[in-house]
C-alpha cells in the first residue's frame, strides 16, 4: 500500500500541474515546468515498484528450486503477483514518459523497466515449467 499511496499522491501533483493556468507565456512556462517536475517522480515510483517486485520473483524462484512441494505453490503465487505488479508499473511508466521532456531520463527509465519485465517474464516461464513437472 505504501507505493500505491505514494503513487496516488505523486500523480495528484501531475494533475494539479496540468490544471494550472496557461493563458499567458509566463503561465504556460510555469505550468510546463511544474508538469515536468511532477512527472519524473510519477515515473520513478513505478520503476521502484518494478525493482522491488523483481526481488520478490527472484526470491520466489529460489524457493521453488529448493522448497518442499507444499511451499512451492505459495512461492509461485508470490511470483505471479509480483509479475502482475511489474506489468502494471510498466504500463504506468510507458504512459508517463509520453509527458516527460527529459529524453535521457525517459530512455533510461524505459530501458530499465523493459529489462526487468523481460527478465521476469522469462523467470515466470521457468518457474511454471518447474511447477508443471
């Protein structure tokens, strides 16, 4: 819930920035600055969720490989749940980078996010294969 609340508070700032007046050049410039300042954390938070969820998948993978059969299903459920969090966070990142003007930052964020998602997708396949044996 920590990250859900943090994400909601952060995205509220994005909405507030978009709702700022922009009738004059100075208002528009201030609005654009506030949008950029608020959108970066709105990308960083889902990326942090992805990192943490990846750690859960990696831990679950260790458990699946070494645990008694009764614990394997719990580890699999944890991995699948973490995978869902990763995919959801990646969708948020992809949406938010469309707003962000810092192309170096967005490039790094999407690269890291895709790397995590791709690795976890492969790990989930591997875990499922072990469980199905």
